[in-house]
C-alpha cells in the first residue's frame, strides 16, 4: 500500500508540473501575441518582412542576406495568406555589395500605408511557434538531464524571461535562432548519449535548421566536433564504448545539416566555385581599401565548389564587412567610435533579471562542489555553446550595438540553471525556499515591465527608467513605441502638434501623429539654455537619440534629415515630465508668460 501511494503521489506531482508547464507556455503565447499587436515595427523588421515575402514571390534570397531566411520566411506566410500586402520589386537592383532590403523596406511601408502595422502584426504572429519550440526544448532537455522539477524551472525561466517576451514578439531572428539552436543542441546531446542512426538524422536536421535561422550557429560545428572527440576519448564519459557515436555518424550528421541548409535556400548558387564570388569584406576580398575582390581567385582553394548556398556565403561576407568598420557605440554613459570586448557580458548582467543572475550564482557554486557528478557531461554540452557564442560576438569590437546578438545562449543558460533542482531534491528546505523566491522575483520583475519587455533592465541599474543611461538601440529603444505614442497623444487635451525626434523607420504620420521636428543642435543659438531657445510645447525625444546615436530622421512629408551624434543631447539640460513606454522621454517647455509668472 505504501509503495502504491508513493507511486500515485509521484504521478500526481508529474501531472501538476506538466499542467503548470503548459499553462506557462499558453501564458507566454498570449503575452507575445498582445505585444506583437501593440507595438510598431521595430528596427530591422522593416527590412525583414518584405525580404521574407520576396523569398516566396521571387525565389531570391539576396534581400537581408546578412541573416539566414527561415524566420522571415515563416513571418511572410500569414502576411501573404491573410494580409494581401502590396509589393513593388522594380526599384530593387541586385548587386554583389548591395543591401536591397533597405530599398524594399521603405517602399513596402510606402505602398501599404497605415495597413503596415497590421501586416507586421500578422508577420510577428507567424513567428510565435519559435517561442513554443524554445519552451518545449528547455522543458524536455532539463527534464531528461536533471529531473522533472528541473524541467518546470527551465520552462518558467524561458516563458517569463523579459528578453524572450521583448524580442520574441518581433519577426527578427534572435529568439527564433535561440530556439532552433537549442533544439539542435538537445538533439545532438541525445545522439551522443544514445547513439543511433535516426538520432544522428535528427541532430543533422536540427543543425541545418539552426544554420537557417542564425549565422552565429556556425560555432556549433567545431563545438560538436570537439564534443564528439571528447566523448570518444574521455574516460569519464558516461557513454559506453559499444554505444559511442561513430565517425560515420558524425559525417552523416554534418552532411544532413548541409543538405537542410541548401534546401532552405532552394539550392540557389549551391556548389559554386569559390573563385566565382566577388567579396566586399577585407577578410575575403584581400583588399584593405574597400575594393571588391576575391583573395582566393588565383589559388587552388578558389577551384573548390562551395557546399553552401551563394547568398549564405555572400551574407557572411556582408556581415563581415559591417564588423570591419568602426561605428558609433554607447555603453554606460560613454560614447565612442568602436566597441568594447565586455559589452555583451555587461549587457547580459543588466538585462537579465536579478533572480536569474542569483540562480546562476547558486548553480555555479553547486557545480563547482559537484564537478565530478553524474551530469558533468551534460554540463559541458550546455556550457560549450554558450562560451563559443560569447567569444564569437565579443571578438567583434569595432562597434557594440545589440545585446540581442548574444541571446542565443539563453535556452542553454536556462537549462543549466535548472540544475538547481538537484540541490532542492536533497531535501534542503532553505535552498528550496531560496530558489522559489528567486523564481518569483524573476517573474514579478519581468511582468511589471510588460508589455515594454524590450526595454527591460534589472534593479541593479535602477530598472528601465534608467536603462537609457546604460544601453540604447534595440536594448531599449528600437522604434517599437510609435503606437503607444499615438495612444498617449490622443489622451492629451491639446490640438497642437508635438515636436518629435523618433528613432524608427516608420513615418509617425502613418500612425496619425501630427508632429514637427525639434531643432537640431546645429540650429540652436550659441550659448543659450535649451529652455530659453526652444519654442513652447511638448517635445518627445527617443532615448537613443538623446544619448547621441546618429540617425536618418523621417519628416512629415516622408523626406529624411540626418541627425548628427550631438543633435538632441541638449535635452539632457531639461527634466522629462513623462514617458512613452521606456523608449521616449517627454519634455515640456512652457510659454514665456507662464515662465515669467512662475519665476521668483
């Protein structure tokens, strides 16, 4: 009877944990769906959606080829089925060094007008399955590696992570790439543990899908090869010699991954000789003076056929060119040309909830104390991709803009943190209470910022209210709050247009916002306080522009004016009276009569 009751109790615990996990996934989908609807197109989304449509309509992949096509192709499906978007591909001219997506993007917005906001909502909803995949992988991997409670912890960390809620509501490849990278890692881990033909096929398909979402996942290839070698020669490996994965299994796995990658591009330009490419980056062109070329053209390597699609290699070349030029960067109040090697470490430290950071510290201590434990091999398979990604992104120091480049490590991190369940299982009540409190802290900290999760910063730096003093661009202000500005503007009892400096790529007039451009710094009188030089009214300044990010400002008539780094920093002389989300600061300049009456 006692044994029967114990088994029933175990089954009930598993059942309730599964119900809780499913509820979390449903909650995340609801939160992501609403956020996708309530925010305006952000940053690179303007280029990615028409690029995804072009993949289906034109069968070409040169638009937005700096990033693989899978996520944006998925985003385009509901847009084409239910949105009936207007497109015009005539202005696009294909070129070896061109970025035609920045022609197609503004043209797409121009043709679709105010309907643009609905089309991007549909596209974002088309990417929600990636968040579900990420949750399921975290859940299953943690469950198999560290136990049933660990699975529940991992899915909690994923579903309530503010960075997942922020970027998972966009049709950019960051969260989709994280999910598919985790799926590939999980399938590869299973193959190493229980070698088999079908598991090798699954791992190969997973790697191919990961490569189709994020170029960064190229790092998995050397990581996996090293993992296979370690598995074969390590005496401490849990894999028995007779079931250890074979060399042919590894070769087959990588071959399947290449096949899936080429299939995703429709085999366009596959197996083209390396000498036939024209490169624009210094690394591949061989020229240091921005000339195009091919450093392999006259070598034996140039005669080799490339087993990857033409646009995949061209995208790597274009991205490499971007990283070779020093760009404007901002970090913790410092502006400069060039970046910082520690940018991503700092960014993760302030963008991850402190509850998660605290859990990470506990897991590090626990892992050090039990480094020869039964899960050491699993720990290695989780830590190695994280280290590889961080090394890859941190090595690019010519500019530092987006912490999201490192978000691919998040599912691996969450699964590893879920290892804390093992400490709880040892009947340590104090540890269980601490872990529960930290998980609740993460959830509360995240949800109190929602739906502005993109702008999340933890309490270490004062939360998102002070976030723009630490990081800018896609970390807090990527043009996502234009619709929130419209709602704010509709509530005020003043018919006068606002003065708006907007860090985005959509004309605010499409959202029904009447505005004028504030004077740029060069237009201001010399040695005059901002409050005296500005005309009375309300001024809305994007946080990124406030910190000096150069940008092409869109005017009411659709024309653009270039803002220099110092164009709007003079607003730091004033105190904001309100905010839109956490990305736009609102300043009020009273008229002269009221200013005189209020003076002592």
